[in-house]
C-alpha cells in the first residue's frame, strides 16, 4: 500500500490526504520542503480557503500519522486543462523562513556582546519565527561581539556563527531551527549491497579539493588575527593545493574548530553518492529514511570497492500513480563535524 501523506491546515480545521504526486525532501544541512499535486474541487469553500495564494497558511505534514514537517504553504499553482483541474502546492518548514526574512527593523541595531549561540538564536531566531531553536549538544562559548545587519537574511547571519562551532542548520519536525551535529558512526540503519540498489550516482568535484585549509580569524585593533591550518588527511595528490578562509565573525580561539569544520564541508561538497529509485520509503527496521543516520554501501561499479559507512545527507521521497521511491544522498562521515574518515571508498 502507498504511504499516506496528510497535510493538515492547522488554523483552518481542514486536512487533505488524497494526492496524485508527492515529493518530500529532508536534509541534514538544509530545510525541509514538500511538493504535492492533486485534484482541485473549486466548488468546495474549504478548498478555496485552503489554497488561496499569498496567505502562507501553516500546515503539518504527516506520513502515516508521523509528523515530518511543520511549515507554511508558499507556492500554489492551479493547472486547468480541458477535462480536469488540479492544484500544486509546495510547503516549506517554518525555519526555512529564515532564508528570506531579515530582522525586524524595530529591533535594530542588533549587536551582541558576550552572548553564546543559543542566546543569540533566542533573540534573533525565536523572536522572528516564534519557535525555540533546538541544539545537538552545547552551543559553545560566548562571542565577544557580533552584529546582525539589517539587510542580511537571518539564515546568513546565523549560519556564519554556527559553522565554526561545528553545527549545520536544519529543521526539526516541529518547524524549529535545528543546530545539528553529525551523528556518531557504528549504528547503520541499513547495509546496502547489490539489490535493492537500482542506480548509484557518484559525484566528485576536484576543483574544490585542497591539501590544506587555513582559517584566519578577524583582527583586533593593534593585533594580528590568528591563523590555523587544518590538513586534509584524505588528500593523495603529489602537489599541494592550499586554500584560505577569512572568518569575520570568529574569534582567534575558535580558528582551529573553524578550520576543521571547513575541511569537513569541503569533503561533503567534493565526494558524494546518490542512490536513486529505492523501492521503499523505509529502512529495514520500518522507519522512514532519515537524514543524519548512516548506511553501509558496497558498489564496485561506482568505485565503492569496500564496505563503507556513509552519512545520509538528504532524503527525497517520491510518490506517483506509477511508483513510490526514495533517493538518498550520501556523504563521507566527519563532513559535518564528526571524526573524519581514515580512507576513501575507492581505496583498497
């Protein structure tokens, strides 16, 4: 039986569960979104009210009763044909609002002295979207001084503070901003080899592959900013390729953490594998495929010659009249703050 996807309009008292097509995307370092299409019965008043454009109604999206996304409908697109009318709807998590909205001008200027990441999130994020942020672990030490610019989206401001502390930004099912740390290895939710693998797409980005990454913290008056270099332990080429980052909102003491986090992000952007057309939305234990869990993969044709534990970065669940499939984007462990891998999948 197909998975039942229900969209509940929280403040309008209606729910819709009959969709012809569904695409749900959840990510370890991105915000969740769901796109749906189904018949459009414009004669029903509750349908007209629910799908009115530009009203951003709040919705809860559930798969077989399990909450997977809380957010707002942004895109509404009716499709009128000779014999049938349909409606397309896209909803994004509450936290994704941070990518487009700025700080309320009534609360400017926003300058923070001696506050940690959780305290800053409380004043900027919670005040803007009404949801308390969630943290995996400690927010780290206080920042000496940081400032939110009036014309900068909140996400851009917060992500620049979070990355050097080893966090990536995502959303909890409640819609809250989630400061996530990479899950530990050793408990893969599946071991994938041969069937049911349908298609494996490796992706390599050599232009962004460096032997060292140097993080330069900001300078203070009369002092030289600290620099810290992190070596890429997976670099195998004979000639060096060096890269340097300027960290405007990072104190000198945080430069080592920032450099390590930058190496992790580099690895994530350079080496990944996408498994397409898995025939189920659920892992072998019966749970929905979920970002920030791990799987082991053996796929010699894709240059994964030995069993390798990989982190699920993004899950895409699709449903149509013809099929119900899942796609998993996999990255090397340690790319989002954990321990970096000791080797590469094609080494044997």
